[in-house]
C-alpha cells in the first residue's frame, strides 16, 4: 500500500466504480466481453472436504493470531480447493476505497456450502525485503491478504430465510467484504481467492443440509464439488471503487 494516512470529508469517498471480472485461465479481467458468450457455460470448480479444510494460516499455533490478516496467502493459492484469479502487473497504482462486494454465480453438487472471498495484493517477484521480515522469508511474490469475508450460503437471502442450494443449479450470491482503503502499487497484481473452508477461523459446514450446523453429526460432513461460473449468462465479479492515488512524498 501507500503507507500514508488520508482524510476525507465523507466515507466512502466519491470515486469510480470498477468491476474485477473472474475470467478464464485464472485471469482477473476488466472487461466483461472477455467472458465466454451465452449459451456456453464456463466455470472453475474444486472439491471442498470438511475433513481437510483450508487453514486460516500457514503457521502452526495453539491460538488465533492477529498476523493472519496480512499473512502470505501463497500457501492457500497452492491448494486444489482454493480458486485463484489474478490481474496482469499493474502499469500504475490503483487505490480502492470503500465497500468491496463479491457477486458470484456458484453451484454445488450438495445442498449447502460456504463461500469465502479474499482480496489479495501480490508483490512483484523482485520486491525488496524489509528489516522486519523474519529470517528465511522474502517479500518477492508475497500475497498479502487485504480483505476477506465468509458467506454462509444458507443465509444468502438473509438470516431470517435459510434455505438449501439446489444441487447443480447456478445461484447468485453476494459476499460483502470489509470496507477498505488500499493502494495496489505499480507492478503489483490484484488477486481474488475463493474457497469454502477456513478452519478454525470459520467452523466447518457439513455441506449436507441440516437444521443447524452446530448439531451436525459426523456422518453429515461430506465432500462436495463447488463451481464458480464466469460466463456471459453467469458473470462473477468483485466490485470496488477506485479513487485517485496521491503523489508519493518526496524525500528530503
């Protein structure tokens, strides 16, 4: 980021809406025209297994650490149960401010699922190390989590109206992430990660419909194949607002 404080007359500040479309081959694209035309159905899929959940951090710890909020997400991006889309290296800085909302078309071959979305800042491979970087770790290629959130799929229409998914049917879900003020510097990439487990930060969804996940039995926990669609009829995107990036301060 820009590593600078900013002051605004109102929040969120006025800016230009921008959609980051989930495209083919793991590409994050600016134009919806890059999506597969109707009636072709394009998607990426993964198998989510509650018995092998995605951990919230690569580090092994006995408690919840605060560092997970800016942890290197490469450990997650390497997993087959995490979908990844990335932009090309940015030609100029991009500053996003205000709400971040993922609008996804998804399906599952079961009848319940959680959807976890991460907004990630990917540093260049030649990014320099800093003095505070732990020994043996490097900033080159670092995938810094900027924002993240989970949607428990049964509550996609509100907490007062839980309902299962129809297996195989594309369904639109909205995942609001936390507000943000962050600058993706030139040469960095913008990345989106999607997964369905985040243990133990989020308790496991059995993925088989039960009245309450807190009362699920061992046999209710099943593996499921989830899809995220990215075609013209079912476009998936992340909505942000872009504001001008301030000039970098001059040195003395």
